[in-house]
C-alpha cells in the first residue's frame, strides 16, 4: 500500500498539522519480529495515528484448505502460528472430529492435552522473551529459549519433527508415545519452575521493564469485549473467559481441578506479561496432572469405524488394513461427511483459535475458515498505541504477540 | 429451545429459520430478508439477549453446494460472556451486487473481519468506515476465495508492477 493510499490525517485533533510526519515501521524491522508494516503519523515522538498494513505473508491457506483433505491440511495449519504448531493441529482436528462425530480414546485426549499445554508454554516463553528482548533485557530471552529447546525436544521425541510436527490425525495421532517421552516431560516438569523463577526475578521488579510496560497500551474490559479479544489479552483486561473451563474439550474437563484461570485487571502490557507468566505455571500443573494420570490403551479410535489411517503393520500385513489405507487415500473415497457445517474452537496460547468447517459430503472441506487470534488482536493495535511514544511500539507489539503467518494466512 | 430464540421469533416473525448441528445453534437469514433484518436482529441479540461479544465473522461461498439456494453467506459467531452460550447468525446475499449492512457500529472488532470478507468474497458492507482490501494488494482485481476462482489463480503474480529501488 503506498503511503498516499492511507486515509488522510487532516482531522486529527490537538496536533499541529505542520509538524506531523510519517514514519514507515516495517515490514522488515527487528522489533516487528515478523513481516508486518505500520504507517505511523508522529507529532514529535508521540504517535497520533497508526495504520497497520498487513498481507505480506498471505499465502492462501484457506484456499488450500478447500483443496486438501482433513489429514493433509494439518501440514498447512501447522504453519499458521508457527510458535506453537501442535496447538493449531489439535484445534483443526478437534473441529473435524466434531464434524464427523468422533469421540477420541482417553489416551489420545491426554496426550493431546499435554502437547497443547506444552505448546502454550513454549508460545508464552517466546512472547515474554521477545518482548523483554525488545525492551533491552537479553538475559530473560536466553533463559526462555533454553526452555523452549526442552519443549522442542519433547515434541521431536513424540513426532520426529521439531517445528512442524503434523502429529495429529483424524481420530487419533500419528503414533503412540513412548516411556522415554514421559521421562522427558517429567524432567521438564522438574526443571521448568527454576527457569520460570529466574525470568520472574529478572523482569517482575526490573525498573526499566516495569517503567516501559506499566500503564502502556491499556485495554479496558469493555474495549476488549467490543474488539473481540480473547486469550491472555482479554484476561489481562478482566474478561474471565477460558475455553478450557467454559467449554471443556479433550481432557480439560477431567483435569479441571488441576488448574486455575489467570486473570488481571489492569489491561496494560505489564498485566499481559503477568497473565502469561501465571498461565505457564498453570499449564505446567495440567501437564503434570495429565502425565501422572496418562491412561493406557490405543491412541486411535477403532479401526472398524473406517476413520483412521491404519498403522503400517496393518497396511502391509492384512487385507483389511490395506483396503482401509486405500479407502482413506483415494480421492473418490476418503471420509463420508455430513452435508453440514460446524464451528469448533480451542483455547490456544494466543486466544480462541477456531475453525469453521463446511462439509459437502466429501473428504475435503468446502470451506475451512480460520478464526485467527493474531488477526483480531492486531486490529486492536491502533487503539492501544495512539497517544503513546514511538518507543512504546515494540512494547505493545511484543505484548500482543502478533504472529504474521497467522495474521495473514 | 434457548430463550433468546423466542425473543427473536416474537420480534422478527418469519424472518429467519433455525437449525442445530452438534452444539452449534444457528439462525439463518435468507438473502431477501438479510438487508433489513440483519442489523436489528444482531442488535437485539447484543442488547436484549446478552450476546455481548462477536467472536467470529467469516464468509462462505455456496456456489454449487448441495441444496444451496443463495450464494454468499457471512457467519456471525456471537458469544454470551456471562452464560458462555454461542449462537451463529448466517446472513445470505447474492450476485450481482453482494451487499450486507456492516456491524461495526455494534462491535468495532468486526472492522478487520468484514474487510477480510470483502477482500476474499467481494461482499460489500454498507456503512463500514474503511472498506479497503486488507490481505491482498489494493490493485488486485479478483476475490480469491470465491468458488469460481481457480486454486492456482489467473496468473496475477506475473503481472504485478515491478518497483525499482529508485522509485520506492
């Protein structure tokens, strides 16, 4: 978008028109972390108007969702919020399974819950680490990334891939997990609280960090609701809503006693930071409760339902397995879906990640609409920044945790 | 049947149909009623039935969909934050000038989501304060999520204007 295509700035009250100037922030700027652009109108150092320009990473994910089948699209969904890809997969297949009416096995529910919570921890670690980095606190970033590495190791042990595991399948998982995986999680549960305490001690009472986040980018409760915010951003403004409690899915209903919903009232960057820090500890409690109560049994639903891909032994050694395999991989077969549509949402690290899937009877979605939390939260940004200094731009961007791949899809 | 549907049925008789699938309660407004009914109905849901949050707004193209009569649909997913209820209002509109009233006056959060629907489907939202393309370049001519737009596009990328360093 050329700068002259943005709406005119004539009507800005209280600013001397003669001294206003325009600053182009991004799309390539270290503090945006991802590819997004802001056109800032400045009066001295004060931002009087901010116009976000997005779409640099648009790659037609939702169009691809209408071409790929329910299992293939998981690789694309992975790349939306690439900070916590497993959570996206779980949300996508949650919706598909809701459409097909599949009830997962207990073991699968618990493993998915553990993965979703580990994804939340790794997302919050990146958000906090990067926000602190932008404000000049490099050490907290290093501590955070050290723990993210541990989470990646856990995901790699389960799926064989570190960043984009594509681990879920319709009706189950790519593979069962091993005892080694459980051991790695136990180790993580032992070690994470120390790193969390280190980060807290570095930032919570850090004069520079507090001065640059407290009272900056205040989002009131009414605005948070009116602007459709969800997740930690809404909860930091006093909106008590968490889908894990309000619409329990996976194993969250059974584990409801293991965690609390972290909320705050202030609605500024500092409160968003505190909510994320609190949520990580609650997530760790969920992981611990889930791992200690991990049920046995199969991870996939019964093969006779004709919904899951059989494992390779069944495919190669039995005629039923072979038929089932081909049934799910030929375009004229695959799943028989109801001619219906369904909305399913999960509470991911950034907020409510929903999918609206319209099915036309075939194995691919007629429409795979994503409700992307980053997109909705970035729309709030102009409201938050106006009246603040230009040095507050990275602070607010960091606290909103905008992931451009999810923003543009 | 949830209580808010009785209120809607009394206030807007014959203007909508309802359906349920899994836990999704839907209120469907056909294309001939949508321009007049949509905004008052959503206002009624927001102000009188407690659906204070617009959680989701997305477009769908039903071209050649089984049993479909109208073409474009915009889905408004509302949430009642005090009870946790959800309702999905589907409003239809048709070619040649797909148009629906904008709900930005009710929820400012609809601003970007309506721009995205306009960008991807070409549905115009009357009363929108700033209806521009949002994800695609502003000179882009087509609406790529329409069902008659091919997956690989019409070769638009090859025709993008080249900007040299001197001009930028």
